[in-house]
C-alpha cells in the first residue's frame, strides 16, 4: 500500500485520473463556483480558455456581461523556467472572486499531468459553461470528489462553498 500523502508514488492511480479530461475538471470547478462568481439573477455565459498541451501555461476564465462584452474573471499562470520550480500566479479581475475556485484551480494546475487531454475537441482550448442545472452541479461535485480522491486529497478539502 502506498503512503497516503505521497501522490508521486501512486503510479497505478495515474491511469484512473487520466480518465478525467482536463475540460471536464475545469468545467466542474467553474460549475461549483458559479454562485460565488455570478449573482443568481445573472444566467450568463462563461468561457474557460487555455492553451492545450502537455502542460498548460495558463487558464483564463471570462464572463459574457449583459452588455455583450467579455469580462476577465480570473487568470491562472504557470511560469516554467529550466531547472526551476514552477511558479503559479492567480489573479481575479473586475470585481469577481471565489475562494473555492482559487483552491480548485490550484489543485488542478499543480496536478495537471494527472488529467487527460480533451477527446471531444482536442486542441480547442475553449470551454463554454452556462448556468448549471442541479444535475450538472451534482455531476461536477462527483467529478471533483473523484479527482481529489485519486490525487490523495481528502474530498472534505473541496471548498465548502463549492459543495453547497
């Protein structure tokens, strides 16, 4: 049996995590953070943008405002320099904020090698999310719990606002 906290020693679990596509886990994080990001009265459209590849250098989340303009919600950047530890930076913009989204993006981006590339639209790097239904919220919760379990992170550590 592998040590609970040592993710890198859990190679057999890597194949299980690869069953979760990057698009799905990013969509789940946004769905679970919807109430934090947008007022209930705002249905809206959210775009998740990223540069597909082996390692994602960034993820940007945009909201389509009532005026028909794209407003940056947040941007997560990973800088990689040779022989250096990756440095991550998350910035929320335009009055948007979600502690739960910040925590989930941190987990996703720091463990992105454990998630599979999109099979539906490989190379697209754009995900659209609309006001989630209860069924979509439940599916997102189950997806995030599964990912946390595979990564050896207690699902109780999924942000509570996201689980509401």
